[in-house]
C-alpha cells in the first residue's frame, strides 16, 4: 500500500518525513493553494529528499513551458496534473518527457470511470479526489462507494484522508493502491511527526523515527 504525503512547504517538515516509510513527498505549485511553494523553494526542498522516494510537484492547468521549467529547475521525478488538463495535453507531456512519472488527479464524479479509461494510456498513477472548484485541498471526504467497481487501475484516494478515514476505507474491500494525505498529517498547516508515524504504522505496519 503506497503513501504519498503532500503539501510540504519547509525544510523542517521535509526533514521530519524524508526517512519515514513513505513512497512520495509532494510539493504544491498552485498559487491559489494555501500550501503553495515557488519553483526555487521546491528545488531546495527536493534536494533534501533521498532517492528512494518520488518527488512530486502538483500543478493545476499548467502550460507546457511551466512543466518544462519545473523539470529543468527542480529535479522532480513526478508531475501531478490536478486540474482540467485534457487527454491530449497529458499525452503531449508523456511524449515530451518520457522519463517523467505522470499522476493525473480526477474528481470522484459521474465521469470518473470514463476519465480513468481515457487517461490511462498516458498516466502512471491516478489520484481520486473530492470534487472541488478549487481543485482539491478541501479537506472533505467523498463517497468512497463510487470506487467499488474500479479494478486493475492504480489509484490513490485523496480528500481529507486521516487516520480515522483510512480505518473506514479499509473495511470496504476496494482495490486502491494507497493514500494521498496532506491535512491529515498536519497541525496548523505544519507536518506532525506523530500523525505521520501513526498513519504509516496503520497502513504499512511499521514506523521510522529519524
């Protein structure tokens, strides 16, 4: 089961998480997000992350020039497209940057199944999030029952995920690949090591203290 901890903004927070048993550390490059970090900061924070973890930069409706800048400047391993990016655009990103892992975030709405099929050829992993005009970051759950029919497609569940909601989801026998968590590992918008360790122990059965 994969864990992506997201929304890192400071070196202190990255240092708390970098040796934990997680799979990816995410940085949000969307100016309207309260967890926004600029390109130079992302570069400096990624340098703190060991090679065994994916470094994910989250963007919303970017231009190809913006993605090129992030790839060239930050050293990211994964781009997360969290807006209304078209299938054609995602295909172009895949063609331009074949070495790049691509995550596509999709809202959990009536178009979800069709969108999963359409984007799948160009995407390494999906994130299924609570529908929002703000493109995520709501801290709100969606009805996880919508995921019951999804099989053989790798996806993480997002949207207000915390220790309690993971316990509830684990009772549903879904075929998800893991969880994408931001607010559920925070106190006052800063990462909390106890919350991170508790979730790691719940999901993976282990915890690591730096």
